[in-house]
């Protein structure tokens, strides 16, 4: 049984690195959240869920945010936008199954929305079933028009000429990510602080991100952290994220990557990220699925990309992270 955590908590604001992002990268990142199934599924506004189990991360409200948080359903999943206050929602395993490993789950949505089920709670519940303490990070987002009709028009305008490709410089993809990196670091710090309560080994706290969440995962990993190891993941997974080469430190964490070869945004970008990790002599595992498109997440599809989660958990097990912590 997955346990809910009703207790609310705030934590101090964390420092963060600064990055730059072009408009093209934002466009691509938003498109990254779009699954390759049911492309014409309409956005349907819904009432915000209670979120009584969410823990408020006291990284502050997004500067100059005026539009209220709004939720909608699309592609059979629940989405949120205009997030101005970050939260972390725990999905804890049965204490008898807990193995001491924790994973922060960062949904995608191009820093405009977050896919809270397909790339969030569905992933977290599946991890909890494996004995992993999972935490869905609802990080702060760039503002979008408040009413749904204007939001849809804005998105249509953004894609009117087709999605632009990301810039060659990977760090240019992380524009205006200072708030999001702060949110991720705050989440990592919080889990370290409450590790005993949540039956987590502080040396086994990882992070997995989807699409824009993969960008955030990589930015959190590679950016300088004045807080030290408490705000660095012990291992990371990037699911249909960019594969551009990066500068990899000699203490970079083990990396798991999954991507479909027919991904319209990153399927033809080469394998620079994998090469960078290997050149630094750091562990990396890469799964390139023949089909799957983009945004497949936990959707049940007939393509082999559906198997990414099983491969990820096998990878965790290979490293000993599904075995009980000593």
C-alpha cells in the first residue's frame, strides 16, 4: 500500500545557478510534453485536486506571477499550469517493502504545464510498488494566459510555424530555470532532512525527469550547488530529453536515458550526452526504442517504448538500489 503524507511543511529557500534559454528552446520544451497519441484531444478545464498530501517548498512565489494555478485534462492525463508555488508530494512504499531508495519525479510540460499523472503520479506509484520512496515535484512554471481559450490560442500561435529545434548549446536550453533549479534543490534538501522519517538512505536519493523535466534534472545535476551534496542527486534518469553533449564533472552520478528513435524533437540529435558521460568515465545506460514518439511516459502503447519503466527498474536493481539499504 502506498502511504499518503498529509503533513504540510515549508523549508528555507535555496540558492541556484543561472542559465539562459531561447524562445525556440521553450517552444520545443512545451511540445516535448505532448504525447504522440490522441493528438487532437481537447483541453478540458477541471477543478484543482485537494492536494492535501502536498508539501509546500518555501522557495517563494514566482516573481510577477499574476495568473492563478489552473488544471485541465488532456490526452487522458491531468495537467497543471501557472504554478507559482512549488510543492513536493510523497508516494511512500509500504514500510515492509521500503528499500531505502528515493526518487524525485519531475514531470514535463515545457515549463508551461506539468503532466501530473502520466509523467508524475503514475510514475511515483509504480516506483513505490518497487519499494522506492517517490516524490512528485510540482515546480514553478512560466505564466500562461489565465483563461483556457487564450491559452489554447497562445499555444496554437507558438506552433503555427512548427516546433523549432533547440539551440546547439545545451546550457541555452535552461533559460530562466533559476526558480525551477531552486525548487529541485529544495526538494532534495527536504528529503535529506526527513530521510529517517521516510526510511530513506541519504546516499540513495535520485531524480528522474521527462521532457522539460529531463532538462531540469540535468540542470540540477550539472549546475554548481553551494549547498553541497544534499542538493545533488545520487543517480538520474532523463526520459525523452535532449542528447546534446555537455561538460561532465568527474563525480557525475550514474545516468539512465530512454528515447524513441522517432522522437520528433531529439531523435536526430546524435548521442553527444552519452558520449560526454562515457568520456568522463561515468556510468551511463541508454535505451533507444525504434518507435514511441515523444511524451509516451506511462501511457500503455503498442510500441516497445512502453518498456522503459521496466528497464529503468532493472537498472536500479543492477546498481543495488532496489535491495534494502544496509
